[in-house]
C-alpha cells in the first residue's frame, strides 16, 4: 500500500472522517497522472472542465479536476464528498470539508521529494496533537 493511503487512513481515523470515503479519495485523487502532463490541459478542455486563470499559469494544477472527472467517468465514483476532495486535493478551497482537509494533508506529507522539507515534519507534529487546520496552515504558509 502506498504511503498516501496509509496517511489518509490514519489521519481520517484521527479526525473521525469516514474511512471508506477517505480510502476511495486516496485511491482516485491522482488517477489523472496516467495522462501525459503535456496533454492534461487539452483533455480537460475536451471534457468541458472549467479552467481558471491560475490553472493556465500553473497547468499541473489541472490534474486535480481531471482526476475528479476520471473518477466519475471511468471509475463510476458518485460520492460528492469524495469527488469534492479529489477536486481540491492540491490547492484546497474555502469552506473545505474535513475529508477535503484530510486528503490535502495526507497528500502533502506523503510526497517523497528530494532534499529537506521540514514543513512535512511540522505538519506531522500538528496532526499528532489533533490540529488538522494547523497542519494545513503549515503547508500553505511555507511556500
Ligand atoms: Fe495530486
């Protein structure tokens, strides 16, 4: 089992988020990574996915909406809470649900990046004291 699924389940348990929903969101959140990066935007356009200005500037972000579209269209996922979490797992959003936040946090602390990334340890420390919003704030403020 991949690291993101392990984190997703552990964080979901800590914060009382439905584990089945959390696991489905973890399994499907990056499904669009099977699409070559240079084709993601054109496929999103072909699928009539609403593309906003920041996604034009940072095209990689579109993968979260593309994953939502594929989760629905290919895997038959109909869970609105799951689809919403997939759709904002990279950027999060105002009014995020607990499942949105759990997937966002699990995604960020599971990244295997080259070099030192102390924010990941700081996020883990916040989660250990049941501070999900604090963990998210660590990630969103380190950029
Ligand atoms: Fe992603």
